[in-house]
């Protein structure tokens, strides 16, 4: 198969760097254009990143000499690729505008940004959970007046530690969920060097994160009605999100109350164990992985499970106030950011939404 040409907008940032490493030798995609701000335009990728490479893995050789473009040069960038990944540090309005201009230029956008997550006809997808939402793309194309262009987004990184575990239980009638997330500093796009106040510290506030953690699951569980994705209304979620001094990995302590009689622990474990994986190049072979040990999953030990794309669960037990409590863990810049977006793009390519122009 001839590879589909991918552009990366925000290629110099932390998520952009992950995109470039994940797309090296990708079976479906080939990176053909890199863009970021005006500041980077005209430089080689290596020059533009200069001292800002944040990953443990080295900068991919193929990217080093590529010339950077200004993301605002939409026509030029669009002419060099079939679709783009987008992860930019712009405000919500500017991001929304930029993504829509690319979509209208018939260049599909797979986005890491939050700006379009609540646009009613933009699918917010975790391929294992709600691939059906891709059907909304036809309505979106009508609104945008495009033949091929559209926007698809990835949900916030925090929710990937608990929504995958709750989804297989949803039809049992989940009444209430309380979740406390313990989130890595890379979620702020930072390393310890750039975030020294996090050393030996916990910060009990991440701007906007609690609202996203409470609301985004309801869109993932929603249904398409009249060209819009209608939020699921059967469950209330309350979240506290806390920044902790770890490099990567978001851990969640989750409490669940069911509406009727509570299911047995065996029933929950069976549903987790049997929850299907998807057949895509970046997908984990096993999506939900339950650890029997009392001290697992641990952020440092388990975040890389299946290349950081699997979800780790543990400590499922009865709770005195809620019915059950458990722990979830996911890698925030792999499953929760660039890896999750690459997985969406693979699904879009497999289903024919992204093609060669
Ligand atoms: P980052 O490291 O600060 O990188 C920001 C990127 O945006 C850089 O490539 C930068 O290019 C580019 N940029 C800045 N101003 C621009 C402009 N005017 N036009 C075009 N590009 C511009 O940020 P990040 O952590 O990668 O996050 C990027 C996005 O992904 C954010 O929306 C963030 O909320 C989201 N996200 C991050 C994570 C995570 O774990 N880090 C997880 C999920 C979602 P220059 O180098 O040229 O300035």
C-alpha cells in the first residue's frame, strides 16, 4: 500500500516530538511536512528544536533535516500532505480557527488540542470505545462544505485512566463515579528542569482539568442524534485532578456506585478481561490489563505496558460508601496524547475517512 502523507503541526512541542517518534517507519503513514509557529519557520527541525528535545528516545534521523513551515501557511502545508496531526500551544479560539481552516482546505485534522472537543459534530474518539462516532463526520463535512476535510479529536489524557474501565460496566447502570487523578508533569508539556516547583511537591490544581474529567466521558458515551453527538446523561462524575512529581503516567483512584444491585467482583473482572482490542498497528493486543498484586499498577513500572498504549487496572475491592473502588493507569503522552491520536488516524485510514489526495 502506498503510504498516506502526514503533516505534523506543532512538531517542535512535546506532543509533536512524540508524533515524530511514533510515525517513524509507520506502516500506513509517512511524515512529509512539519509546521509550528513563525519562530520555527525556515529552520531545519533540528535547529528549531535546539535544546528542547524532551524525550528519552533520540530525535528521529528522518526529521532532523526537514525544513519547518509556519502553520499559518495553510495552502503550502496542505499541498504537501494528505492529512495533519495537530498539537499546538495556541488559545482555544485560535486553535479552533486553525483546525477549521485546514479542514476546509480538504486536509483532515486529527487533533490533540481541546478546542474542538465540544463541537457537536466533531467526533472525540478512543478507537476501542466509540469508533461508531466517526459516522458523524458526514454531517460535519456538510456543515464545513468539504468533500474530504474534517476534524477528529482525542479526549483529554486524564480520562484514559478510568473511562476504558467504566465503559464495559456502563450497561450495568453506573449511578455515580468519583475519581481522583494523580497526573504527571509531562501533561503540562514540561520536564522537571522546566518545572522545578514540582520537585518534592504535589500541586492540587490543574487548570480546567476537573471539568474535562467530569464532562468528556459523557461525550464518549453519547449517541449520534440529528447530526450531533448527544451527551450521555445516565451517570454523574465528580473529579479532583492533582499534579504529582512523576515524569509520565496518569494514575486514577476511582470509586463507583451502581444504580441497582451491585455486580459481583468476578463479573467486573470478566468484563474487563474480555473487553476486545482493535486490530490497528498501534493498538495494544490486550486493552485492559488487571494486576492481582496489591501494589500494582505503579506509574513508573507499568506506564509503558504495550508501548504505553494499554490500560492498567488493579485493586478492585468493595467500598463502604460507593460499591467498588479501583486504580487505573495510562501513559499520558502515549495513549493519552500522540499515541491515541495516531491510533485514531489509523482507524480513520482503515475506514476510508483519510485517503491519499
Ligand atoms: P508544547 O510543548 O508547548 O508545544 C507547543 C507547540 O505549539 C510547539 O510546536 C510550538 O511551536 C507550537 N506553536 C506555538 N505557537 C504557535 C503558533 N502561533 N502557530 C503554530 N504553532 C505554534 O505543548 P505540548 O505539550 O506539545 O501540547 C500541545 C497541545 O497538545 C496543547 O493543546 C496541549 O494542551 C495538548 N496536549 C498535551 C498533552 C501532554 O501530555 N503534553 C496531552 C494531551 C494534549 P514553536 O516551537 O515554533 O514555538
